[in-house]
């Protein structure tokens, strides 16, 4: 779903992103996706989601990561890309109250 956020920003939308649950992995730069094989067919061009998230940050989109979700997955804050905002799970209602709409995937 990161691609649609790029398109929305390009169209002038002013939005933020909260990465929670397994999506906090998107914020880890040092990750790789091995090729996917279906029989003899090899898919070598995996999505580079961390790079796409970093590009959102570079475009001025506030990308927030739920701190407790990092800990639950054994991810240290030092592994995250620059420019992210860490938020506590309990702060999410206040964060969401700052937006006109909240979409959840």
C-alpha cells in the first residue's frame, strides 16, 4: 500500500503514516528479500518497501512507528531509518485525532 501513499502525496495530499504490527518491519533499512521461486520460475525483483518508506519521509510525509510493536518483534530503534517518529500505542488516539480521516489496512 506504500505506492498509493506516494501517489496521494504527488497529488497534493497532506497525510501521515503509522506503521504498526508487522508493518514496523518496513522501517528497517538493512533487510533483504530473497528471490521467490515457483517451480523453475524465479522472481528476482522483490519490492523494496524500506526504500519506498524512506522516499515518503524524504517527500515530507510524517511516518510514525509504534514503539511497542518494535519491541514485540525484537527490532532495536538503531535498526530504523532516519526521519521516523516513534509513538507509543497509547498515544495513537491522540495522533489519529489530528487527522480528518483515518484509513486502516
